[in-house]
C-alpha cells in the first residue's frame, strides 16, 4: 500500500528535525474501513527508551499520560506544549483542531532539554525504579537521546502544528462523503456501530440483525452493497486492527492477543491475521519495532 501524504510529511519532518513523531487520533475520527494514514511505528511511542519503560512489572503502557492527560491539557491550551513525560524526558505535544474539534494529538521527541539535563538520569531512575524496569538498559537509552534546547522544541512544535494541520484537514474533508453515505443507510450505520463496540466479543451476524431490527439476509445484502465487504469480513478487519494495536503497544503473547480479540485458537487467529495484514503476528511485531528503532 502506498504511503499517505501525512505519512510522507511525518517522515520528512523526522528526517529534518532528528526527532521522532507519533500521533493519537480521536475515537470516531476515521470512517469505517478507512485505512489509517500512519504506519504503526508512528501510532505509539516505540523508541527503545519507551519500550523499556512499558515492559515493566506494573503496567504495559504509559498509564494514559499521553493519550489522555497530556492530550487533554494541550487541547485546553490549544497550542503546542513542551512537556516532561512521566518517565522524565522531554517531548512536545501538538493538538490538532478541525472545525473547532480536537481530532488528534501529535507527539514529537523524545529529547534531553535543559530541564532534563539538569535533573539527570537520577530523576528518571526515581520515577521508574518502583515499576521494576531494567534501569541499566534504560540509562543506556537515555544517554542516546538527542540534546535539544527547550526553545528549539517550542519552534519544532509550531512547525509540526502547521504541517500536520494541513494534512489532517485534507483527511477530514475526504471523510465527509463516507459519513454522509452511512447516514443514508441507518441500519448499516447501526450494524457498523455494533461491530465496532463489540468486535472482540463472541456474536453472530444474526445477533446484529436482531439488534438492528432487520432480517439477517437483508443486513447481509445491504451491508455488502454499502461497505464493499461482507459483515464477517468487516468484523475480522476490526479485530485485526485491535490485534495490531496489542502486538505493538503491549508485551502480550500472540495467544493472549488472540484471546483478547475473540479467537480461541492460535492457528486460526494467525491465519486470519496473515490474510488481512499480509504477515504473521510475530513478524508484524518484529517489523514494527525494528522500524521504530531505525528512526532513532
């Protein structure tokens, strides 16, 4: 699949700035079956430093610091903000608004600014040591982080804001037709909403048809006509999106991921994953993490 214009812009920005970028989009921003414009290495903090912090004994991620707390803070400010993350390193968070709605937050970093340098690795150790991380490995990755003055981080945030706003606005315009199409078919829209909400649970297409107040045969015909795939294919795609997220953002085993997205057999899950994604779950995880390391 060809890279999106947003993906190309992010890669160019990383090349020029020497800093890494990832983005969190608001729930519901993408219409159903719309391919994500960013590759997985840019949808989460996947640097070596962050992977060490995330692979700890007490939590699998950053506890919502980026996706919830910092994103909410910069949305209120409506401007980029240089922030010291919960692990003690610097990044700039950039809110993206379209038609007055906060649709995404882009994060650019991580770096050692003056504040981080003054505090030193001792501050990082104090923040994470209770979590049970590999402190020695973390210090090695800390020393590899680029040293960037906070004033430059602020400028980077302003430039990134301009670049991503343009591309996200273009995306939003292209989404309008898809949403209007679904609004013209409320039963299909209802089925899509049901699938998105319950995609990792066990249910049959007939259960969805009942919830939508139509026959299973009518739902099947109409869904395929509007969405371009069968309901089963659509549900599988949703599950594979969640599986990819878990493979990248957690240290769960492939079997644990399979169970989490509604599959009781490892082999069947791997088969479906390969059909949709084009590679095995293990190879997918390796490729994404290797790509993230290559951005350093």
